C-alpha cells in the first residue's frame, strides 16, 4: 500500500521529470554544490599559507585565466554530475513506486473462505503422525 507521500512524489515526478533532466537546468540548480568545492580552493589559494604556491602565484609565469577556467570547470562538472545523480535516484525511486502500484492494482482480491468455522489448510480427519520417537532423532554412528 502506497503512502500519501509516495503518491505525492509520483504526481510530482510525472510533472517535473523531463524538465529536471535538461542540462541547463541541472547546471543552474547545481551551482551551489559546485561552489562548495571551489570556495575552499579560492580561500586556500588567497590565504597564502602555503609559501611555495604563493611564490608560484606571484611569478611572471602564472596565468590567472588558467586558474579561473579550472575553477569554472570544477563548478560546472560538479553541478551537472550531482544533479544527474540526483535525477537518477529520483527516477529509480519513481520506477519502484510505479511497479509497486501496478502490482497492487493487478493483485486479485482475497476471496473469503467458504466455511468460516473451518480453518484453512488443516482438517480434523488427518491421522496423527505415527513415527516413533527414535525416527526423528539423527542416526547414531
């Protein structure tokens, strides 16, 4: 039996699954996750605590555009990768709920017993077991 939360999720995902699959939308929604990786790198780089990196940053061979492009690539990759992973998780959950819903709908209703006074599966006319007590014990070697 599906809960109301599961039914709400099915309705939501049916309405939004194609919209959330677009790469531009995944990038825009995932930017904060990408920034969680980039901001510590920028803080670490600008703090100057690592002298050798600080020397490299102030050398004439250093190109800040390379660092900027690398940071943008990190943001883009992380944002899109995270959102695609989240979309896959939601899609799998949706497919599982749909399968469970179809299984519940196609399952036949349980028929009531024909004789309510007689329990199903046992008959009072069955003879009791006539095995001796030694027959149930494992053989002795």
